[in-house]
C-alpha cells in the first residue's frame, strides 16, 4: 500500500503548516489504523542540552495516536482524556525520529490508541497509551473544514 498523506491544519502546534513555532509534522497512513511521521527536531525544542523537551515528546505521542483513529483522514475529531507516557531513553535533537500511532479499540464515543517514537536504528525511545473522546459531531457538522485550513497540503 502506498502511504496516504493525512490532512493538516494551518495553526496546530504539531501539524500546522503556518505555525511559525510549530513542529510541521506530516502524517501518513501506511495501513488502516496505523499512521507514521518522520522528523528531525531542531535545537530550539530542547529541554536539557541536546535532548528534546519532554513536553514536546508528549505532544508528538498524543498527536500521532489520535491520527491513527482518523481512518484515512476522515474527520473523527477527538480530544485526549488520558495520556500515559513512558520515556525509555533520551529523545535527541537533530536526529531522525520515526513516530508511529496505532488505533486500538474503538467505541461509539471513545477510543484507545498507542504511539511510539523510535530513533533511526529502530530503538524505542518513548511510548504512550491514549484514551480519546469524540468531539460532538454537531460542533463541526456543516463546517467547511477546508476553508478552516484542514486539508492535505502539498
């Protein structure tokens, strides 16, 4: 299967294409229920010298987990109810990282997902289990999502 690029927004911290302070991640659905992204984190996102700030690591794990539940980029928008992060090793700045999100059990209003960050050799650096809750559909029904900036940017 050829990976399918998911939509992004204009201003999201993680994926926003116009956010001057954001990570600018591009997410790809490799197989149904699994999403990946590759990134090299610049030095201005470090905590301790040479190490990505833990909050940035958590934000990436949160986003890629939620993206795994989007089913081809369709707008099942959810918010995080619980994020349990396990930091195994330092996530280094200016190194190639691979993020992977996997959909878990889905119910009518909630879903679970897992996510992980790997270094270029495939070593697990951090992982998370995430409980997500649907944003009520009436909040965005009839809204032109593309006009709001939710689309696939080339």
